[in-house]
């Protein structure tokens, strides 16, 4: 049975090996250049604490860093859709599973063998891909000083995502008994799980630290916060978060000494013209008069209000990594358990 499972998985394994080989070739060819450029930027700034050259290096290479991250993000989805979903659904759809079961191979052993082969390949492929990208992006990540910004693209968590996607695909295949619907369900399930964990569960892992800092008139702007997924909030003052390298900034609020948030009424009373003047053009600079009025507005608000920042320090990065890996591994086990029970049904 193991030999049969390996033979059936051979094409997928070769495809993954070719993809990993291509990624490894790019990584080996370009990583020395990144390391040299990062070292040159540090030498240009030493011994200054702030390094504009290093920030420019990170900014200039943002597109390459983004592409590398997308490769890791997409890999679990591809594994779930093209390895997990067809693993069982294709045989149920074609009826070839009956031939195996007729040869004294129990359904549970049949499923366990196929999962062992696909699961081992998933762990090896994802771990190698994550290791390559993490090593390649090391100079860029150090320069950007924002490890949580690429949290789901580095180190351990991609392995958990890939295992969950594989199990989701297998379970969807057993339920739908059709390959294409199972692929769609797998992708939707992976995206939904990632959103729930990122937006609601991960922030609950550890109590954030809190720091209070004065409003800075030179870095505080005005606009709306939020995102398309969770909604755009009303326009208000938008202070820049303090300089906390590699920290995960969870929230920034403007409050008074009693902890009361800044209201629209207070903001409008202190700054009657705020929000009523725009820039000089669609992409033009802000007129100096408008900039000065904004500066004076923040100074007046800052007499009574300050910003409160909640954040996770960089020292908890590995705590979050191990926790999320454990969570998705546990979810994988639940899905596999359900799949086994489902397979036993007549």
C-alpha cells in the first residue's frame, strides 16, 4: 500500500521538487548581494543609532521581499488545493478506491497511508521553503525591524498552515466526493481560518504591554483608520506609533488623563478647520499653511490628551510562532479525525 501511495504521489513530488529547486537557485544567487548591501548600509551609518541608509535599503528591496513572502503564503493554499483535495476526492469520484478496498486493504489503512505520504511531503516541502525564504530575507528583515510584519511568511507557522490546508482538502474531498468543489472549499476554509486566527485569536495569546507617550505635532496626521475587511473608521487624528523596533503595534489610541478617548466634538471644537482642507492636488504636497494649522491643532489637543500604545515586544515572537503552529496542528488533527470517522460511514 505504501508503494502504491508513493507511486500515485510521484508526479506531485517531482513538481514540488522542481519548484523548490527554482526557489533555491534564486536564493543562492541573490542572497550574497543582499548581505553585502546591508553591510554597506550599516557601515555608512555607524555608529549612529538611526540609520537612513539601512531604511533606504529595506525600502528599495520591498518588492522583492513582498514577492518572497507571497511565495510562502501561497504555498499552503496550493498544497491544500492540489495535494489535499484530490488525494481522496479523485479516487472517490473515479471509483478506483473500491479496487483497493477489495484487496483486503481496510479503508482506515488506505487513508492513513495516503495521509502519511502526503503529510510527510507537506512538512518537508514547506519547512524547506520557509527556511530558504527566512534565510534569504534575513538582511531585509533586520533592516526593516518589523518581524511581526512578515510573521506568517517565516520560520514555523507556514508548516502549520500547510498541514491544515492538506487536512482541509482531504476532509472536503471526503464530504463533497468531487475534486473541484473540494478545492474551492479548501481555499475558502484556509482563508477563513487565517483571518480568524490573525484578527481575533492571536491577539489573545499574551497580554500586550502598554506605553503612554505625548502627541507629537510633527508626526501626527489626520485621516481614517481600519481596513476594507473589518471596515474603515471615521476620520480623526492619526498619531505615528513610537519607535519600537520589531514590536507588534496592536493599537494606538488618543485619551485624556482619565482614559476618555478623543471625541469628534472635542476635536472639532479645538480645530474647527480640520478635515476641511485638502492637498494642493491629487498627489500634490500639503500647503504650508495647512501643515501649520495641523501642527497647532495637535499642540492644542496635546495639552489635554496623549496617545496610549498597546504592543507585543519582539521577545514574544517565538511564543507566537510555537503557539500558532500548535493551534493549526491541533486543527489538522481534528480534521483528520473527522475524516477517518466519515470514511467509516457506509
